[in-house]
C-alpha cells in the first residue's frame, strides 16, 4: 500500500515540477526572443510565437498538463514506461534550463 501512494505522489510531484519548468522555459523563451538574445529552434513553437505568444504559452502548458494526465492514467499498466518518461522529461528540461542559463549569462555580459 505504501508503494502505491509513493508512486502516485511521485507522478503528481513530477507533473507539478514539469509544469513549473515548462512555464519557466516559455517565459524565458519569450523574454529572450523579445531581447533578440535567442531564436526559437522548434519550428512549430516558432510559428505559434509569431502568431500569438499567448497561444504559444497555452499550447506549451497544455501539452505539459496532458503529459501529466497520460502518465497518471497509465501508471498501473506500465510503471517502467512512466518512470522512464518522467526521467526523460526531467533530463530534457534540465538541458533546456542549462541552455537558458547560458544565454542569459551571455546576454547579461553584453549589456
């Protein structure tokens, strides 16, 4: 019983962390684009930003929430897949945050 609750808690906490990282990523991306410090490399997200930054953030955060719901729904059928997916998303967002920190530091030195 304890394992059940700890696994569910891990999915909930991970989903909240992913949502916060997604919000931070989107905010820093929009700020960096506004400053001319970066370019969006994802063509779909670039198009969304050009069309409407609010739609960009809505789609970005909605995808993160949907990921959390999917992981929640399949948690009992595929524990290993859920765990690997959570780690993969965490690693990708960690890499993105390192890139953001790098360009923020470089941009800060230019001013």
